[in-house]
C-alpha cells in the first residue's frame, strides 16, 4: 500500500531495485548494469519522482543487476500544465463565437470554454488551457518504470525460459529468479518478468551464509558483503582486483605488461567473479621456447590469466589467477588451473614446431587458394599487386627494392600456418618469427609484422624502412581495390564481413 502522508511516512527515501539472475554474459555485464541504472533513474525523473542531480549507485555481478536511487519521492508533486490551442483568429468567428476548431480542441483537453485564457505565443494571440496534473505515486508507477528500463537494455541475445509454474514463458538475457524492490525500509509490491517482489536476495553461490534479507535500501551492499561474500559494485570489485594484481606482481618483482590489454582483461574478469581472490600459478620454463606472444594470447584469451613479465618485458613462467573463491589453502585451485593451462601451452608449442617445418616461401604458392575478397580475387593475386606497389614505393623512398619485393612476397604466407589459424591476432607477428627461422634478412622479417601498423588510432608506426614501404603498399592496395569495386571504406561496415 502507498504511504499515507498524514501518518508521517517518509516522503523521500532511497529506492533499490535488484534482479537476481543466472550467470550474465561477462562481456555485456558492465554495459547492462549501466543501462539498467540509467533506465530506472530516467523513468523516475520523467514522472517527477526523482530530481535531475540525484545520486545513483549501480551494482552488477555475474548473478545480479541492481540500481539504487538515493532520493525518490513516494508521491510526485502536482504540476501545472499549459497547453496551447488554436489562434484567436481560428478559434473565433467574426461575431466572436467559438468555432468548431476551438470547440473540438477544448473537448479534447476536457476543458470548459470559459476556462480558456488568451495570450500571445510571441507571434500571435492564441487560446491556452492551464490545468493541474496530480502527481503519481511511486507504488502506482514502479512496475512501469522497471519494465521500461528492462525493455531498453542492450541485450546481446535474449533467451526464452519457463517459470516454475511450467506455463509462463519469459524472455530476458538470462533467467531471473528473484526481484527485490525497496523504498527505504518499505517493500514495494511489484510484479515483473513473472516474479513478485520480496526483500530477500542471495549471496555467493558457495560461500554465502544463505538467503539474505535486506532490511532497507541503504543496507544493500553492506549486507551482501558481510553476509553474502559478494562485492556488489562493479567498479569497487574491479578496483579491488587491480589492487590485488598489482600487489602480487610487485611482490614477485614482476609487471603485468601492456596496460591497455590489462585493462580489457580486468573488465572481463570483474564480470566473472563476485568475491575475488588472486593466486599465483606457474608453468614449465620449457614453454618459454615458444614465442611469448603465443603464450600471452593463450593465457589471456582462453584462460583469463594475467601473465607476468620481467622489468624488461620478457615473459616469466608465472601468471596470476583471479578466482571467485577466497580460501585459506589455495593449492587445490592453483593446481587445477595449472593443469588446465598446460595443454593449452602444449598446443601452442605443437603449432610452432609444426609450422617451422615448412618455410614461408614454400607456402606462398598456396595463397592462390585463399579468398581475399569475392571481387578482388585470392590472397595470391593480392600479393602480386602489393609487390608491384611496394617496388614503386621503394623507388620513391630510395629504399632497397629487392628487400621490399621479398617482404611483399612473404607478407601473407603466415596466414597458412597452424598458429595463425588458431590465433588470427598473431598474423604478421608469427610471420616475423618464421622468417627469422627460415634465414630471411632481418629487414624482411621485421617488415612482415610492421605491415599491419598502425592497427588503430594512436598505434606505433613502422620503425624500419622496409616495414614502412610494405605498410604503405599494403594499405594502398586495399584502398585502390575497394574503391575500384565501388566499396568505399566507411566506419560503419567491414567490407570483408
């Protein structure tokens, strides 16, 4: 029931809305959490229940989305509404009698003719109707506010599921098992996604005390942290993980490596855990014979581990594990993760050893069977175009034409290797390693990596002369080819998709 103002019930209090779900998509979690908060507060503001500068706290974990708006009125204030009607020239005939146009407009507004006023709109005199709209109560609109917020979520892919009754089908990003809606200490009666609201939530899947009753909206995150072993704030959880990672790496005399890649992985692991703990894992030093880019990509992409590096940037046979379990003796967790990563590293070593058995030069002939673009032919045909351009660019830049031609010939050969087939992100990088193994000139080997630079705005430019020649030739061929077939590059669509 809505609060009775005469009874002294609080008019303004924090509003908390939580959806307790099954595991949400980690890469979408932060975006979903932010959008949920924005949707809730916008729905309240548009109804006059929250002010423009109101504080909003968002909470997002693998198993929940929640928003708390600091000051929400139980009843919106009445507001005056002024509606402009027809001009006086249109609304009155020559005798000053209301026309049908004015009468119909007044009827639409439910306004008696005598209640209309006349005033200028800056251009001409018009009829106006002023009325008072009664403020809506939070209880009356909260269902609609939540439903509207949910309808606007950037859901990557919705799934359909049945409720416990076996009859009701609901569509959402993941099944929702609990709905918590509190205004201050008062439970609001809400029905959304086939669920009725309560004041109970759940903590960590394995380490919580059990169901947690939330006494009031302001006690939400503290109750989850102390009784449920859940750090509900995405940003606070991320900050804690980062602090633990940097503390562990510093204690080992190591670094976490490239900051941009660390930040990306940090966002992802934050979306995978509710009560983070960081442990140190190790792998056999023999795997360091494999190019470190392969090992780094395997650990970060497949296992979500943080590789550790010497101060000079050389990979160490250690990594950091972000776990969802804080335990006194982590040996079981660490051993399990080490057992999992070992086959992954062994696969990388296998690909590397197998690839070295065939030179890049021997692979070039097979590029004719690799499609580059439906209208631009094969990678083999593309290589010949790039070679021609590279020779011309080398002449213009007074670079070594023979080296430029050799680099262009071998530039795409690593696309046929097992390692690049498994990790496309390593194209160019692996070509450099294989070219060195094959005894190619160092200028040719380095150019194979540098041909892709810059990969994005702000990326490093090619550092060598032949690398610059090849990068220019590669990009000129791409632009000329796409314009030639009428597919001008844009920022909206990948022409190779």
